[in-house]
C-alpha cells in the first residue's frame, strides 16, 4: 500500500452569480436574498471549487482524467467571496482508479467531500460519493414544492446547447466562458481557443466547473412542475465524462430525468441526471447528477414554517 495526499494552493473563488435570476426572481447568490434566508451572504456556486481539483487529478491520471474522469461531491459548507479554499486528494496505489477528495477553508471548515475516479480495466468506475448517497436515501414524506415530480420523469424536450467562448450563458449564468477564465481559480491554455491549438484534442475544452453551466443554463426547457417562487441551491453534484472532453463551440444535446426525490428538515430535493450527447452522432459525451435542494423557508405558506 502506498498512500499519497496531493494538495493544491489556497485560492479565493470569485462570485459570478450575484445577478443570477430564475423564475423571475433573485437567487441564493444574491446577498440580500441569502441574508433573508439566514445565510451570511450570497455563496460562491459549489462547482466553482471543482477547478481546484483538476491539476491534482491530472497529475494522478493524465489525459484520461479529461476524457473519462468523474468528480462526485457533497457540499458541506458555503463559501463567500473572500474565503480562501484548498483542495486535497488522497490516492492509494491499492485502489488506482479512485481518490478521496475534499476541500476546506483556512480555518479547517470543510467545504466539500467526495470521490474522483477514472474507469477500471472493465470500463467501470468505482462507486462514487453520490451513488453511495443515493443508495442510502429513504423515501420522503409528502412533498409540497415538488408534489408534482416523480422519479423517472423526463424533461419536456431534448435541449440543444453549445458553449461558445464569448457567449453569455443567460439569466442563470450571466457571464461567458471568456469572462469566467478571467477569474477561474486554476486556468489552463487548453480552455482558451487562442491558446488551445496544442491541446491533445486539437481545440479548446470546456473547464470542468463550466460543464455544470452547460448542463443547467437551458434547464428551463425541461419544464419541471416545481412550485414557486422558491429558492434552491446545489447540495450534491457529480460530473462524469464519458467520451470527453467537451469542446468549446461544439453543439450538444441534453436530455434530463429525475433520478431521486428526497427531503431534509430544511429542504425538498430533486436529483436530476442530465445526459450530454453529441448533437450530430447522438453519442453520449458526459453526464451530470445534481441535487437541487429547494429551501422550504423560501416558499410562501410552507406548512410548519413561521408566519
């Protein structure tokens, strides 16, 4: 057994969602909205932290990480702009296809925990953090905000998506890839079309954290019958490359399915599995599993909430 712990540098992620809107209202990332719901300030979006793991996992697995890697994360505590965060990965040579990952603030506060992996000789990933969590879920009680959702329910239509370098990604993500790269915690020449000609894939690749943007910015087209207005946040996220990387300026098609429904004291959650496929060949390129946790306290007249 040979265990290694890889760690990055402390980085201070930047807030890029203060102006985010969905359903015609502000989001948890707006300071005033966050404070009204009992949070310190508008949090940094969870996937922002994923970039800090990329250099560590590329060191472990090389190009395979960018082509078939999977990062599966449970978010533990929010970060606000100004917080410094460090990423870690623990690797054991007896389990060469997986690593335990975590991130923490300078004072030791945990930010996230999870797994990273690449496929083994049989083409299968070890069990991921979110697979373990899904397997432990118990059926929720009667839901209110998510009353009309059911496991196995599919999005209303396949969604055509693309991420061009200068493309503003809309109300949910009011910035472009170019603007993200000006603030990303861990950059790479492979992310910018101006410098990516030498990448192993012959062009610019979409950064890991921006795959969630590609997956979510058209999510309104799924037309999930979620009651509102209500405020949600990302509680768990898994990004899995199947035949990657995903490329800047290449068209893809998205299909969605409800993978699970769950409930906690403060939230009702719907877990959505999103498949991203090549728009021309329909071959799967990546999948995203996201736990949308909707805050009960943000929904007017939720039973049992203070008046």
